[in-house]
């Protein structure tokens, strides 16, 4: 069987990674507005926006790959891609800013009222991420029906 670059780019894993990168780019706008990129950079010891952006894109690719293994089999059309992407983004709005990131920074999970209140602004960004991920995942697979 002959494999081409187009077929490789459309493998489920590649679609998830590329979809995650698209979602990461979309999410960068609200992150920059909230001045969150240096905080992300601090996770790898470099609290600046450029490192934060680059690390955010790595995280986005990994989370996009995770979408492939958890929800992508449910993506059958544009609408389902966006819907499952939004659900996935909502899940990550809890996992990222409330569990993983604060634990990585030595603060432990932030599941109290103050932690949740501080994380609410990131919900919109995570929903943008998930919607773009699901849409991109679907479009890279060539499914466009509703």
C-alpha cells in the first residue's frame, strides 16, 4: 500500500494534532488578552510570553492527540465535531487550570471557590479551543455534512 503526505496528514492522530494546533492558535488570543502566556511559560521555568506560547502549542498538540483517542470516533460530521470539541474543551477547562497547572506550580488542586472563580475566565478560551479542535479534526477528515 502506498502512503502519501495527504494520507498521512489525514490519519486520525495527525488530524488530532493539527486540530489541537488550530485550537491552540485560536485560544492564544484570549490568553494574550488575559496575559496568561507568561504564566504558561513559568511552567517550564521561563515566565515570558514567547516561551508560554510555544509551550502552549506543544500542550495543544498533545491534547489534540488525546482527542483522537477519547472522542474522535464520535465525530461523524461538522456539528458533532464541534459539539464533542466543546465538551472536550470544557473538560480541559477543569483539568488544566484547576488541577494540572496549579499542581505543577506546587499549589495543589484549586477546586475551592477562589480557585474556581479564578479559572472561570479561561472557560471561554477552552471552549474556543475545543470547538476549533473538533471542527478542524472533522474538516481534515473530509466530513462536512451536518
